[in-house]
């Protein structure tokens, strides 16, 4: 499975993946998922929000145990973020069948759509729509960098966008969702355990900072006559780093666009996207307010107009306590329990169903980069742990 998936959407120049929602590479990943389901004789379906499901047992049954992750990627992402959870889910099912398990309740494997939000700006769109935390109207407003509406991209990929919305009936039949994921930090890296259990996800969000200035000639416009938005943007990036350090939190400007984007023109618009995360919501809100204040102050000094728009918000997630304790008990008494700053569909779904996560050791901690890695023995240990956890949830 791993070997088949590896070439899909790989960008040769970086060795990273570009598997953006509703793109050709995404379609290939989705076809791979459907083939895996068919090869196992599983009942396959795509829900109203474009999430893929493969059912072992009755697809209309109650009390389902669900596992999976996502197959899309950030720009030049790693091979493991997302796919490891889906490949492990199919592997775990194979293990359970080899053990002769014939559960009374159904097991489903999922691929949630557009987890990374790399193309349309909002992460976890598939699970957000299903959980009802993203409304169809909000989804209708999402566009990619070329101005294409997300709903039109969905439609072009063969998914009827008029169906999107809260999927209460389906989620009401789920007893637990367990997502296995590569760890995206170094909590497990130096310890003896290949697999840990997640405790919480830091609250996080995305904000768009627009700095409107005046385009003019780089060779003829005196410095004192300029209204250059690049300066306010640069000052804001530096302020964000400083204020995040003071707050013990995180702030990242990882995406920027410049208009008209010419070497010999002062920009008319610089647009930067802030990703910020903290251990608690009050700290995060105060931090972003302070960064915005720094942006407005510097913009005013330079005769630039600044605007800050919140594009998404994910509240703090505490994974279901009984479920997470149960996972830790299955894995053994000294299983590491760790929080994370990364968002996941399991975090979104925790609003409506009991969810938990397993993390597989990442020797470097690097993620959202082509350098992301995990060793083969650790991946196999992760799949084995997932099989044990699923068996426990299916049997009792
Ligand atoms: C998703 O990986 C995120 O946390 O940004
Ligand atoms: Mn990711
Ligand atoms: Mn992920
Ligand atoms: Mn993620």
C-alpha cells in the first residue's frame, strides 16, 4: 500500500507532496482508497461532504468504530502526515481479519477530505462540514488562490456540492473515532515508546493580514514619498515572533502574496497569513490581538491601511477521557500521553463524538516538510497498536 501511494502527487523538485483538495493528485489518492476498499470487499461510499468511507460489517449498523485520517497534504508536505493513518487503518483491519475477528458492530475506515486546508484556506473542511462547525454558506464562500470556488472544484471532481452539510445521522452511529498520526514534534523521539496517546490539541487559528499601500516606481519614488506596505508586513512578522516568545506560544507567517509582485515596483498590497497557536484560548486571543495592534501601529506610521480578518478558529480540544484512558490501557501502563499543537479531524469530530488519537514516533520531529519521517518498525508498531485498540473497541 505504502509503495503504491508514495509516487502520487510527489513534486520532484522538493521531494514533497502536493496533494491539494479536489486536485488531480487528490483524485488519485481517492481512487487508491476506493481500490483498497474494493480489494478487501468492503462496502465503499462517499458521504455528502466528500469524505470516503470503507465499511467492514453493516454500513447502516449502530455503534460503529471508525478509524482513518486524511490523504491530502500541505504544499511540499511529507509522506506520513495523513497517509500513515489511512494505511495503518487498512493494515489494522487486515490484522483483525487474520485473527479471525467477526465483530457484532461495524468498523469503518475513513479518508476525510481537505484536512490541511492548503488550497481553500480552512483546514479539516470535510470533518467540519460533517460535524456542523462549518456551515454550507461558509463553505460556499471558500475560494482558492485563483478565485475558484471550493464548491465548483468539488463539482468538477464529481462530488455534488448541493449535498454538503451536517451529517448528524451518520455520526450518531459512531461509538468512537480513533485516528493514528505521525507525531509532529519530538515528545516521543528520545523515549523508548514508538506509540503514544494524545491528550489535547492546542487551540489555533488562521488570520489574514492585508496591508494596502501605493504602487509606484522603485527607481524614481523618493523614500519619504512612499506608502510601502512591505514595511508594515515585515514589522508585523518580527513583532509576531517577539510577542509569541513572550507569551510562550507560536506565531507563523508561512504564506504571503504581493501585488503587483514586480521587482522594480513598490507593492500596492501585501497579504500575509498568520497561523497562531497556544496552550489556552485566552493566551492565543491576547497574542493575536497584540500582533494586530503592532500591524495597525506600523501601518499608520507608513500611511498604509491594514486590515485583519480571522479566517478560521479551532477551539482547544481535550480528547475523550474514558476513550483515551482505554487506549492507554490497551497499549500498556507506561504509555506516553502527549498534547499537540497540530490540528486534526479527530479534534473537530470530538465536538460531536468520542475521539482519540495515537501518535507514532517521529525521530526528527519534522513535519509539513519533505523531511518528515518515521521508521518502518515504528510504523508497524503503530499499526499493531491500532489493531489492538480497534479490537478492544469492537469486542467490548
Ligand atoms: C494541520 O496539520 C495543522 O495543524 O495545520
Ligand atoms: Mn498536517
Ligand atoms: Mn495530518
Ligand atoms: Mn493536520
